[in-house]
C-alpha cells in the first residue's frame, strides 16, 4: 500500500504511542486505519509529517485555524507574550483585551467566563440553565455534539437510541429532538415543558454532518423555549467567527440567552467561552450567595491563561481589520461544494455553509441530508475511502469521515487540486 510506503517513520512512532496511550491517541477521532501519520510541523495550509510528506490540510486543527497554521501575526504576538511568561494564574490584561473584542462582536456576551475547552463551556452552560430555571431537563439535537460532558453525551452517534457510553447516569435528564423538523421537535418539548431547563443547539450541526439549521427551525424552537421560561443556548463553538466577524445568530434574528464559543476565538490555543445575558450570567457570581442560590462555574487552572488570550486577541484583531478574509474563504467554500457535486454527478450531497463543507455519498433511499439521521445513513465507508485516497495519493488531508474547513491560507488553486483528486477517485 502506498500509504505504508510513504509513512514508515510514522508507523514506528505510532507503534510507540500505542504502548503509552489508549489506542495510541489522545482524542478518539484522531485514529484511522491503518494508523495516523505523525506530524512534525505545519505552516500556512500545510502539514508535514515525520517522513517529510506534505499535505494540504482541510482539518485545520479541528477547524480552529481560520488563518492557517503558524499565521505571522499570531506567532509574533505569542513570541512577545512568552518572553513575559506563559502562565500567571492571576487576573491579566490580555483577558480583558480579548473580552472587549468578543463583547463588541457578540451582543449577547454581556458577561463572559473562560475555560479551556468547548466541553467545559457547554457543561457549564447546562449547569447555569438548570440553576436559573430550577429545572432539570436539557434538550439537545439528534447527532448534536457538545463535547464529552456527561450532561450532553446522548444521541450523538447513530443509532441515536443507544447509550453513548457506560458510566453515565441521569440520562433521563437529557432528551433529544430531530434537527430541522419543527413539528416533531415541539411535540417532544411540550411533553417535558414543566421540567425543561433549556435547549442547546448548534446552528450548523458540526460532527453530525456539517448541516445548517433552517432559520424557521431555530426561530420556532426559540419561541417555544422563551414562552416556556426555559433558556435558549446556542453552541457556536464551530460557527462563532467562522462565517463572519462575530456569531451567526444575529443574521438569523435570534435572541439566545447563552452562547458558547471556542476554536477560532483561541487562535489555535486551548480555550472555551461561556457568555450570555448579564442577568443569567450573574448566577455564576458566588459573592453573597448561599450554595443553593449560586451556579458554581469555576473555570480551571489554565482558564484565561495569557497565551490563549494573546493568541485569541491576535486572531480576532486580524479578522476585524481584514474582513475580506470572510468573503474569500466563504466563496472558496461555495466553489468547493459546487464542484464536488459536479464531479460526483448525483451520487453525493455536499452540505455546509461558508468555508465548511462535507461530502455525503448517497445510499439506499437517501436523497437529501438535512439532519443527522440522513447523514448517518449515507455511505460512510465510501467517504473514508475517498478521504484516505487523497491522503495516500494526493497529499491532501481530511480527517477521514469528517467535514473540511477552508482557511485564509488556502487558494482557489488548492480547491482545484482537491477537485482533480476527487475526479481521480
């Protein structure tokens, strides 16, 4: 196999990794057969592995690197910060600078709390919703991925009726609703209305298939939630600052109570953000409150560390000053979706929005992909083969089976090469 010939050093190193780490990786999705190549460096649009193979990258650090790998402004800012040191464990001015950018770009961010991962941000958002409402049930989407928090680890992978893991209790406090099906979703929500603390939704389903929600669906869910005195939580960890400078919710005329952010706002460094309306976020203020009155939302040792804050500030500052980045990468995404559809001529549906895209090979009676059930019923093995062929033969990297993200470091020629690789497949 060509892949094994090209990645002999990776094979040796990964064998060592497998002795030290569970399944050889530190994130389940990073493993693929026969073994993942081992990266030694990255710059711009490219990854370089330990065998000196170069790959045009469409995984882009779990979709967090909108400016590309090692972007100059971010790198220079980080070097200056590291000269001052990289961990204070105290309040720092870098946090304030980043929060000022976020609060101006995200109107609902009247108060902000930083953590170090998206999982923590959604975990705390759920806790806050339960504290504010005094209710227990949280509704999520079939196929919705909000990290590994036990509060939301349900109906993530097909079939959605099976438990995702052993060791999880109180699963009855999580309910699941079908994406882009307002009538069915409202029927489920009405059954649990009295004890419904909140609904958490990704405006574009990320891990569930790169599927945008319709505006009507989101508005319909929000109307019910607010009439029910529950909280409307938008998980914009993937979508925040991805399609425009700020979040996607204002252009959809939405009024969320809490928004979670991550990925791009950290500029490639560890970050999670929970932000929201002041009167809701104040529940996390422990001063003068009894234990029963507060929502204990801590943070962590590395929350708001100066390196992550500096990286995030440099990234958002660049995006704010050069909003043409968005017109460029969004048009490249549209071009990619259109050309991939042409290549496969009715055999695929290509979902996505802006600079995000995912190819679904149609199977059985599936003719469209508007929810995670339809996505799960597509030919995932063919998608894995398609991605692995590009890794092995074309020097193009998609994490097999996952969506692609275009960065500012990509050009139209890169997309054309990916289209040519698709034709060859």
